[in-house]
């Protein structure tokens, strides 16, 4: 199942996050047209159609790996020109180790399972792997589409290179020095989080946004964990139905009494229940858990914007104090005025852009949640009707056996 190379039809049942990314078809359209999973990496074929003049061709494709997506995200994150913008969250690293571990565990226990149990559990793992693969592809695609839809981020030269440069970008992993530097950046970011929580905000808009985002991000983390727990429970129920169905089938072949037909009927009922429960679990994961997980990361990106503005505000306050001291001492006043004016301009620019970004974040978030929760509710109603029909069918068939 999970071989060294695994080519997947990524269009069938693909994630729907991209539905909420508004791309002007006359400008640029980006999709991941193909993906190849190897043992330690996934190669994505990024396909672009565009009429923008900054590109040399109107249609082209390149092959990219996850590390190159991280590289692109870092280029945006480290560019001070984008300090007032919400940088779309970097897509999660492809991780199929859990699926491989489950397959290995299943292979090790093959001797203790019936052939029917083994095949059904293997099918469940294959479906789980395929769903995970498609979600991984979708998250990378959405990242690029978010960048392409943004009127400023889309014009970045690194974005153009990522989409158009045919060769490998030669992105390497971080060396020890860079890892240490990243560690200190994490400490600085933690300090920024403390600063944001305790900083006195003079702008009512940003104060409201700060309180909302801090509470929202914490609550959506808890809700995502609860949704994941629910889908794991649904998966366990489906796996239990496999054992019940297999056990009843085995019993029907060994017991030649009048109970045999009831055992076969029950075995068929649990097999149908298993398939339905798997569909319920898959839809819950797609429409609920994935929506929550995406906006857990996106709200963190919005908080990162607030941290950058908070740091700039602190620098502005420091520049004001330095200017006051310079005037008191009547020393280095021009330099202090220049520094204060520069940081004031930077802070005002970040604040102006941040207001638009945070308002857009609210609109985008509400639209996506509304769409996916309506679809999730409709699917729940559909599955409930199917369950009722299945139970009624079982009762009717049971009555005919009496």
C-alpha cells in the first residue's frame, strides 16, 4: 500500500478550502495538478495560468517539495515590507509515518486476524492514507492560492521565482547556526506575546482585535482537539464493526443451527454500518476538523501580525522617549527626530494595512465557516437518514426470517 513511490489522483474528492480563495481568472490561477509521494518527501507539480506581465509565459508548471514552500513562506515572513499583512500560514509538513506504522502493526498482527478482517482493515488504512495525502496536497495548494489572491503578496519576486523557475530551488535544511538563531527568534516571539498581552493599546480597534484573537485562538485550539477526538472515536467504531461482522460470519460457518441466517444478517448489517460510519468520519474530518485546524493556523498568522505591530509600537514609544531625552540634554536632537519620524511612519503604515487585513480576515473566516458548517449539517442529515433506512431494512429482513 504505502510504497516508496505513490502517485495519487488528487482531484477526486479534493479538499474544498480553495473554494473560499477568490482568484480573478483573468489574472492568475494556480493549482497542484499532480503529486508524487516518495518515502521521505512529496513532489508537487504546481501549475499556473496567468495574464500578468511579470511572468514570462502564460502557462507553465514546476515541481516543488515541501521545503521550498517553507522557503517561500520564510521570505514573506522576514520581509519588513509585509509587516502589516497577514502572511498565509505555511502548509503542514507531509507526515505519513503514522499510516506506515499502522500498516506495519497490521502486518505484524496478520496471523491473529481472519483474512476478512485483515483485508477490511487494510482498506481502511489505504483510505486513511489517501485522505491524508489529498489534504496535504490541498493545504499546499491553498497556501499558493492565498498568495496569488493577495494584491500585494502576489507581486513578490520570490513568488514569481517559486512559480516560474524550472530548476530546483536548492533549498537546504537549516544548519546548526541557523537552528540556534531560530531558537532565539522563538524566544523573542514569546517575549512579543507577553508584550502584546500586557501592552496598553490606545486604538480601540486594535484592542478589540487583540482580545478577540487571543481568546479565539485559544478556543479554536481546544475545539480542534475535541473534533479530532470525535473523529478518532468514529474511526474506532468503524474498526469495531469490522470485528463484529467478521466474527458473525465466522460463527455462521461453524454453527449450523437456525441462528446461522441471523448471524449472516447481522454480519451484513455491521458491514453496512462500518461503511457508513467511515463516511461519517471522513466528512466530519473534512468539513469540521479541517476547517477548525486551518483557522487555528490562520488565526495564529493574524496574531503574528499583531505581534509585529506591537513590537513596532514599543519601538515607537522608545523613540519618543529617546527624543524627549535628547531635547532635555539638547544633544543629538536631529538624529533622534529622524529616528522617531521613521518609526512613526513605519508604525502608521503597519496599522493602516493591518486594519484592512484584519477586516478581510473576519469576512473570509465567517464565509468559510458558514459554507462548511452548512455543508457539514447537510451531510449529517443525509447520513442520519441513511442510518435510519439501514436499521429499518434490518428490522424488515429480520421479520421475514421468523
